[in-house]
C-alpha cells in the first residue's frame, strides 16, 4: 500500500531517466554527424596541411578544437536553459536540485565525454588522410 504513495514520483524519475538517455543518444549521434561532416568538408584542407608537414597531433588538435568550440557553446546554452527550468524539475522530483554544483559539473563532464567519444571516429579517419588522394578529389 505504501508503494502507491511514491508511484507518481517513481514514474517521473523513470520518465526523466528515459528522456535523459534519449538526449544522450541524440547528442552522441548529432556530434558524430557534425564532426564527420566537418571532416569530410575539410578533407582537402587537411590534406594540404599533412602535405606541408602537419603532424597527426596537430591535425587531431584542429579537429577536436572545432568540435570543442561547438560543444562548449552548446553546453553553455544547455546550462542556462537547465537553470531556467529548475523550478519545474523541483516540483516534479522530490529533493531534486539542478543548482547543485555536483550536478552541474557532472552534466558538463558527461557531455564532454560524449563529445570526445563521438569525435574519435572521424578524427581517426582524418589522421589517415592521404594528401595526394585528398587533393585529387573534386
């Protein structure tokens, strides 16, 4: 009988958790797509950089720097929006606070890890770019 008292809160937590996983998968897919698109559009430029002597670490820094800038901007916008709807979250989930510094740091760290994981595939492909073939494209 006591379990029915907590049913609305449990349902809200499960629903918010499912939406969180969905958001994580969408961000992973979106960041991967963005980084793959960026790499494919800049293959010629990266080929020129490699041809004139750029090391793989410099190419990786270039790719991760571009993705990092976009992820930082997105994280800041998400943080502002999250703080704006904090009262709605607090009214749904008991003792939940989005203003907790640990929660904020965990959110930023988790999206940074997701962005890194999503950008690793395209970054590995760009390191193996053959300068001659990339310059012959188009």
